[in-house]
């Protein structure tokens, strides 16, 4: 068996999830190679895949990741073209993709969660949408949400319900005010909280035009798996 010592452009890394951007990628967004609606925000404290441990864990800092393809749960990076087995923005690919050497990933793993790009880096400081993002963060902080998912206390369920409703209400209000595509919503507010319930043992029921949470009655996959379908 031949040992890998160079990139063979097999596309495996591009099928394992879009990369998180760091500060060195700011110019790629400013110059339009990567658009806001091609990004997904993983808010601080929400569950995300940690490449160093291979597990889904609460992320310690806000991350902006390139979205995955399709609606059915694919992880493959939005910029990966299956037909040519290549990157459609290769000359302008993010830093993570340039650093990664899958046969010796240590250099990349050392950069995880460092120098990351955040929403505020990509939005004009005078843009009123920043106040909406701050309001959303205050109403449903990622860290508290993740903590409550693992808490079986009945009060936790009530607080979770409150956060899930607040998340939906703020998205709805902002969409009504300025008009939002679903893709821009993923950038501004991250994954809807009710979508992140999958695998937590809590399920939502649509009722009277709203959402009610309850303990799941059937066995679920491990916590956090649900985040894949939005990535
Ligand atoms: S940006 Fe290009 S190189 Fe990087 S993961 Fe996506 S398809 Fe692959």
C-alpha cells in the first residue's frame, strides 16, 4: 500500500463539511468570492463538529462555515463540484483548505478555533441588523440552549420552549421588516433552534400555528446529529 504524502485531489475533505473561515479569509468575502448567503453561522456554545476530537461539541467561539449542499443532510461543501471532482473556487479557496494536508493534519488542527471570522466582521458597523443579531443572542444564547438540551428538569423544557419561540419570532420579525432569504437567515441567526433539537430527546409539535416542545416518546440518534442537515 502506498503512503499518501501529497494531495491527490480525491475530494474526501470537501465531502466532510465546509470549512470555517478565519480572519485571513476576510478579503475573499469582501471581494465577492464567497457571499454571505453561502455561509452558515454556528453560534458560540452551539453544537459543532470538532475535527480535533471527531465529536460534536459546543463550539467555544462563533464560527462561519461554508454551507453544505442540498437539503437532505449532505455535508459536502457548497463549492465542491462532483462532476469534475474539484473546487469551483480553487484559486480563492479559504485558508483552512490551503493548510489541510490530510496525511499530516497537525498544522490544521493547531488553528482550530483561533483567529476565526465572525458575523460582525462582515457587516458594516452602522448596519441596524447588528442590533437584531444582538437581540437574538440575548433572547436565545447558544451556550444556554445547549446546556438545557441535556437537562431533564421540567423547568428546562419551559425555558427551551421560550427560547425556541423567541428564535422563530425574531427571525419572522426581521424577515417581515427587511425580507430575508433562508440562506441569509442562516448567516444572520444560524440554524433555527427547533432544528437543533434532533437527537436531544426533545421533540417539537406544531400546534395552533406555533410550536410546543415535549419529551420524545421514541428513541433518537445521538445529540447534535441534527446539526448536519443544516450545515
Ligand atoms: S472551498 Fe473548495 S477546497 Fe475548500 S472544502 Fe470547499 S470545495 Fe473543498
